């Protein structure tokens, strides 16, 4: 099997910057094009049992331990099942677990029973010991992105062949939700012992598809698993994830049939796809956010103790406020995204039951100039904005550049290949970075790792003891009403610091050829292909 290159993990995949048509949790079940009645030969069936998914950027390392990009999660959704998952209604449901966890009265012990008769994609059995081995690895690996997510877990014990207990240092409200994401992906102990930190070279999990190869950073091939317990319901023999960075090329490839699924449709291409009888265009409102990160204290890497970054925004906090006041969120949405997104200024989107009613500051260039003058920094204030290297992102950067100039900022755009930008952000090698987060059900997962010191996702180097205390209190409080109150206070505090200026909430958009059916697509933005099949093109 081909080896995948090791790419440093990151907080988020590229922002989803496209326009959609249908808005609901969707199972793509469209019929075939009219007039398809001729029988399909065996050769044709074999050729059409492959689905190619176009992705706008490359996934990071295919190791749930270190991965953090949205595109990695899309691949994992088809090869690495979790203890829990979400359904179309965003409810948490068992996946590799037999039922939801049993939580002790004091909230300190979670008992999880694992489903029986399940095998990893290398034929080894899933059992309680495999769960313990994986969780222990997530907690102990120095490069683990899961360690901070599972920080309240003191230890994991095996209490029966198919039963594990998670022992917590304090109650931990988001835990079940966390186990419905990468921290709940269970790795083959055999493969983990063999490869260790090189697990991404040949990852083995439980899933409808098994890793086959990664010929290059831009291509990942999965093959139908012969060890998967539900293999009789899996109709595809192969899934290919192909990186296509040019939005126009992505649309052209979808229309020509070179790819069957396009993960981000450019706004200017939506109308033509709507009018194409061979294609569905589907959208889901994001659970996450998009914004600007400022490097305030990330001087030795996000996993290290924060320090004091050497740039004006770190040394003069009022400049972060001035920069925010120079921006017009509604205008950015209108000019760059054709008005399709939702402007906002918190890490919790308005469609979340945890949404906080926080008024966003309006553009106020006069006040921005006063803050700039009060800082004593000579104007124009030079700042480099790292952003993805594609036309729409450059357009976004140009709009931000123009708005900020009126307040005395000279923004130079730094277009950067996506995975490279993630590595630089984690290392602290940036001043300002346009990035986002695909979002989770529990608000803790939209905030904690971005703001808590020594988290791999804390690109800004945030280090605020009072905030840290609130973040910990919110995740250890089991009462929902009390947690909502705490998140109101947290949002107010992070808005005051402005290490991240939150700007808008995306829609996740999918273009699918109509002869591909059975794709499950929910607001978590993951493409689930276990039930997909390809029919005649007509």
C-alpha cells in the first residue's frame, strides 16, 4: 500500500464558501435520468461501482490521533467508525457502542458496552481491550489532538470482554459528543502497535471502506471492506477522494462526469448546476464558523506554553478591536458570498440550541482610527494575512484589505497552499490567518480547544486564566441551563479579547450526479457513502 505523507494537524478544513438549494438533513435518493432502460453489462457495472469525490483541498494526515481538518473527517466518515455518531436529526446514536453510555450518579464513571461481532478492516476483532488501547493512545501520544478533548478522562479500564469504563477527574458534559467524533474512532490495536506514530501511512479502523492507497497528497483511494459487518449493504467497490483546488474545474468535472460528487460548489456555478438535469445541488447550514485568527501568543507552537508574539496585534490589543471595527460583515457576505451566508460574531451559530444572543459591533471606521491613534503605532500598520490560494479566497482577502486600509492597516495577502498554512498556523509562523471550524453539536467543541492553552488547535496562543476557569466550569457542569449561562459569559469574554474575529457562518454545499443515490449528508458536513450506489447514466 502506498504511504501517505505526514501533514501536521489543523483546527479546520477550508471554509465552505458556496451556495445551496435544498436545506435539510438529506439522504440523496434521486432516481436515474429518464429513458434509461437498456441493460447494463458486467463491465459497465464494474466501472460504475466507483465514486470519485472532489475535495477543494487535501486532507491532513489520515490518523485520527493527529488529524483535525474537515477533509480528513470526510474520509474518516467512510473508513473509521466511532463509538457514537449523529443521525439526520443531530441526535447522538450508538455506532460501535451497543448503546449510549451509562453514567454514574456522580458523573465520574462512563460505562460503555461495545458491539459484538465487529471486525477491524484487518480482520482482528473489536473488543473492549481495543477501545482501551485506542483511548490510552489518544491520551498519551505527545502529538495527539485528542488529548485535550479527553482531558477529563483519568483512566480507562476493561471490566469485561466487551465493556470499558472511563474514569473521569470531574463530570464532563461534552464527553458523549466528543466520542461521536475523532476521539471515538477506534483503531486496530494490531496496526497501532505495528506503526505507532506512523499510523497514517496505512490506517486500519472499522468501516465500510478500507484504506487502499494515497498515491499523492491529492488522492486517497478506499476499497470496499471484506471485514465490515454490514458489507452486504455496501454497493460501491471503491471510493476515490480527489483534490481539485480550482472551483471552476470542480464544476466542470462534475458536469462531465469525471467526478460524481463535488464537495464545494462555487456560488457563480450554482445556477448552471441547478439547470443541469443530471445533478442535484444540496446544502446544509454549518454548525461552525469562519473568521480571522491573530497570533497573540503562539511563539513556540500551539502545543507549547504561550508567550508574547512579536507583532502589533499582540502588543496592542486595541488594534484587534480596531481591525474588527474596520470590517463590514454584511458587505463581506454580499460581495464575496453572494449573500448566501450568515454574518455573525460568536463561535456558536444561530441554528445551534446553544446560540448566544450577542450583538455584533457594526463597522465604525472613525472609532477604529481613534483606537489606532491611541495605540501609538505608526501608520500604516503592516500585517500579513495568510489565506488559502484560490480565487474566491483571494477575493475575500482583497475585500478585507480594502476595508482595513481605511482604518490605517496595510494588509498584505499571503496566499498559501492549504495544508502548508495549517502547519504554519500550528507552529505560530503567521500574523493573521483566515480559517474556520466545521462545527460540532456541543459548544465546548467549538470553543475550548481554540482558546485553552497548550491545545494543538489554539493557533492564537490564547492564555487567559479567567477564561480558562470558565471553560473548565462549562464542560464540568451537567445542568444545561447553567451551561448556557456560562457560555454567555464565555462568548462575552472572548469577544473582548478578539484573538479570533468571528465573521460568518457557512452553508455546506454538495453537488451530486443524479445517478448516484444513497449518500447520507447531514449538517456535520460529512459525506457518508456506506449506502451509496451508482446507476445507469441514462
